[in-house]
C-alpha cells in the first residue's frame, strides 16, 4: 500500500502525462469516461426506481461507484478526477496551459459520451421500466437539478469533487484491483447519497430528463413541475456552477492541499 506522501509523488508523472497527451487520445478517452459515468447513472437510477424512498436512494448510491471503477481500471479520462493535475503544475512538471488543455478536451469528450447514453436510454425505451416509473424519476431528477440556486449548485459541486478526487487519491494507495475498488467505493457512495453535484454525472442526468420529456408517455409520469426544465436552464443553473465548484473542490481542497503537505519544499 502506498502512503499519502508516496501517492503525491507518484501522481506527478501521471499528471504530467495527462497534460501532454495527444488531443485525439484525450478526446476519445474522455468520451469513454462519459459513457462509464453515464452507465453508472443508469444503473443507479434503475436500482433506485425499483425501490422506494431512502432505501432506493441508498441502493442507487451503492451502484454508482461502478462508474469510477470503470474509469480507473479500464482506463479513461474524467474531468473531475483530472483536477488533480494541479499537483503536477505546482511541481513544475506540467504547465497551466497543458492542464487547461486537458480539462477542456476531456470535458467536451465527457459530455459527448454522457449525452450519447442519455439519448440512448430514451431511444431504447429503457425508461419504460417499472411501468414508466424510471422515466418519471429521471425527469424529476433533472427538474431538481435545474431548480437549485447558483450558490447551492456551486457549493454542492465543491463537496462532490472533494470526495471524487479523494476517491481517486485513495485508489492510488492500493496496488491491486480489488484494493482500488474498495478504496474508491465509500467516498463515491457518500457523495451520491448526500446529493452532492458532479458535473459529468449531470451531463447524463440533465439531458436524460430533457430527452425523456420529448416522449409524452414519459412526461406524463413526472410528478415535478417541468416548466423550467430547458436546455438553457440545465447549462446556466446547473452545469456551469457545478463545474466551477468541482474545480475548486478537486484542485484546491485536494490537489493544492496535498501538494502543500507532501511535496512543497520547505524554505530554509
């Protein structure tokens, strides 16, 4: 098992590689990560809709860590986890431009992968499960995400990516696949059950609700007021503030903090 200091040291070349990776590879790996997180969202939503109340939410939260498991073990590029590249930048092994380049390309790739799955869930009638209850829950979730204030979405984004980046950090502590899965499980489960906001997951949840709204039968299953559920509201009221919060939570509260503790050279 790697110590926290070893994790910090080992991440430096990893972040450097991410910041200098070929754009086409970053984009494709970003698409894959978007698909992985979105499929985990499908599984979590399906599990949750099959049960009721808090039990359903807890079960869904226990399913969702499959997404980050796929990202880490199968290999892909996830925007939120890549906020840790700040460690390599602070160590002067990667440039700020390289980090931002990675974030932008991977973010777009994540969106492409996520929205593909979101569309596919309506197209293949997956949302018809449980007599349309899954469709109703999908739309209700999207409505809830565009109904938050900017400040709420931003703060929930901070807390979320603190946990996501800590999950990635903990996964690097183990040298085995089983250890990595066990290490990342609880931080991800906690962020989901707590209702924190993850930008890439929302790239699935928001569009899934919007696509579901185009089907009259699905729309009829929603219990929330859908008047404010629009593409514009999704981007402005959720995705933008959540993304900004994710950057602060991951790059500042995890990356910067652990760089300062374990890698920053003490002045004599």
